[in-house]
């Protein structure tokens, strides 16, 4: 055998060895290939993950970079609710918190029963069960407010759980006159593990579906972030962000025949007595009575007294209402805008809005408030969008687009399913660009990891945008409390919205963004809670947004 033949044989053996090694490596790393564009519509089966916080029955997630995984773990630990193990099958509803048997008491201040503007008011809340027995553990979800309807004044209280059945609520005293305390039990502590369990074991209880069509053949299948591996799946994971989305593969059509997205029905199953933890008027968002006076009279501020006292136990409120107008406490001067001043503020600006229907309210407000803002007919589905309006004379552009799945919405074309992170990457940005987004209400049926990872993707896109165009203004809307029924509690509870808000604030801490604290702006107002806050609250929110865009210039 010649030397050349020996070399060919040796190289052939090496090549064969490398080919086998590559093949083994590919098999070992199939999860990575799911992000390959060529495999975007292949049939896949959910993998099993054993990483901490990643195992949710059939709902599993892609591995994260180490720093993102650490952040996810820290975020989950930071929002862990106190002492809420999964319920035993034999638990008794009679032993859970009953607002009718519970009470709150206004405690004397440093000046006895005298309070001044700038002081803090402390309230002690004691919970009892339906038999009148004091509770011995914490974990109830309480909301508190101090208000004066005649003055149009209101501020949110900060709740401290003492983990023994008693709670403190601390209020900043910010106006003169009467101030009435309001304490609400949203959920007894036993309801929290039910909400957690449903999101863990039944993240597919709210179904979505898509139509697949080719010629005259049309088939509809179920879709979701997580699907049970009962049949082949189409993988629609976004190739840029890695956001997961799957549909069951239609029997006689290919995965790339998908034409739309829509919300299906909501189905969940309870264990014994669990539904009794969500009874409207009994233990679901019910006022707790006072054991004595429920209100105080606030006297004028003492000389040298600060507007808001700092506390080592509670955080200060983000703002308060007075005469129906929101006053921020973060240093922002909230201006009051009319048609003329809104137009002047937005002149030569592009405002990009992304998110759910609670962000769409801002678009609709501006469209109604500015006669010169004309909407283009994009033939978009009503209440879905996307929408675009232009005031040509003043060079004002306002656009709105809903965020990507999961989204509970009327049927929309798959071509309109865009993730916020990808949209942000397509914005040039600059000092005349405003980005406003809110994303929270459609994640109430899923494990928190899904929401965390969505925010991590959006944050990366925000950072990229601010790096290439530092003058861009980015504003984020938080979630807000709403009317709760049994059905709403199980798909979009105030408790889950609060958890999302905590995560949102933590993820964007240190990033140059502004927040619209919709949680406090709804909770502090005298109008009833609503998923879509009524016009007076939206007007206040828009004034905050415009005050960020056009801050008052000190003379």
C-alpha cells in the first residue's frame, strides 16, 4: 500500500470518528436545535427537565444562561409566599380566615390620638376563622387603603405579616381632614396554594387554538405554552427570543399551514372544598370590620415635618390622590394636560405602545383626546389591533400592538403575533421616541418562570435599545387589582398580579425606565377595582406618562 493510500485510509477513519461524534453530540443537544429556523415547525415532544424550579409536570423550559438561571431562582425565592404548603385533602374551610370574624384596630401614634400631616398611622389587623378562633399563622392576602371620598383623597397602606395571624398596616398621612381606614381580605392563606397548584399542574387549563388551512382543507387544534404529550406537536418557539409556543399537529396538514390564533375555553378541576375558598361576599375580596373607630382626623403639618416619614419596615407609597388628582412621591411633578398641551408635548414624537388591553386604553385615550390624531384603517380586528394614528400637521405618530402569546384575544392572523422584545429590536429610538409597554394580565394561569423569562427577554431588548439610542424614553405599566369572581381568581388573581409586579420591579431595577404604578393608582382610588380602570384613573395615568415625556421645566 502506498503512502498516499495509507493517508487516505487514516483520514477516512478520522472523518468517520468525527462524524459519529458529531451525530452523538447532535442527539445529546436536541434542545438547542429547536431554535434553528429550519426546525421551527418540526414535530417535537416536551422534554423532561430536572433542574430546580424547572419541573412543572409536563410543562418544562429551555435551559438558561447561568446568570439568568440565578436571577430566576432569586426572583422565585423573593416572592415566595409565607407558610403556604399544598393543602391536605382533609382541610376544613371552617378553620380558614373569615373576614366577618376578623377585625382591625387603629393604634395610638407617637402623639397619642393626635395625628398630623407627615405622620404615619399604624393599624393592627387580627384574623380569625369562621368559628371565631384566632388564626395562628400568616399568609392571608390583604389590601389596605386610607381615603376620604369627599376630598377625592386616597393612599395605599403597606401591610406587614407577623406570621402569627396578626398583621400591621402602615399609612402615610398626606392630607388634612378625615381619613378612613379600609382593610380587605382578598384571599385566605389556604387559597394561595390552590392558585399555585393550578398553575403548576394545570397550566393548560385555559386553552388557545389555531386554525390550520391549505386550500379547502381546514383543521383547528389546541395550542399553549405547555401541552401534554398526547400527540405530535408543532413547535412555534420564537427563533430570536426562545419564547415557547406549541400546537397539536393537525392530522392532515403541515405545521406551516397555521393561519390564526385565538382563545379557547377555561377548564380546571378542584380538589374537595377548594372552590369554597373563593366565595364572593364571604371570603373573596371582602372588607374586614373595625373593632373601634375606622377613621381619624389629620391635623396640619407641624413646622419642619417632612411630607412622608421614612420607615425601616415598610416602603413609601409611590403617590396618592388629592381632589381626584394623582400626586407622585418619587420627585415627579405630575402635570395636568388638555388637548392643546398634549399636542404640544407629543409634537414631532413617535409613541410605540405594546402590551395587553390595559395598554390599549392609553392609545384609545390619546385618539379621543387629540382631534388631529387620525387613525389609519389597517383592517385590524376590533379590540385587538394593531393600530396606527398620525397627526400629520404636528408630526405625531402613535401606534399600538398587542404582545405575543400567551394572549387571550379574538382570532388574529399569525402574521400579527409579535413579541415585544423583537419589536423593540426594530425601533431606531432617539430623543423623539417613546416606548410604553405593559405585560401581566395574560400570564395568570402559568408558572411564574414563564413570566420571568418573558421579562428577561424584554429587558435585554430594552438595554439594547437604550445602548444604541440613549435618549429613548421607556415607560412600563404595572398590573392592577380588579373585580374578582371564582373564575377570574383562578385565571387572573390579584395575588398573581401582585407577584408579577414584584418580579417586574426587580427585573428592571437599575435599568433607565419609568414606571406607571397602576397597582397603587387603582387601589388608592375611590372607584371600584376593574381590570380596565375607568376613565378618571386612565386620565391620571396618561398625565403621569405625559409628565415623563414633557417634565415641567423649573423656572
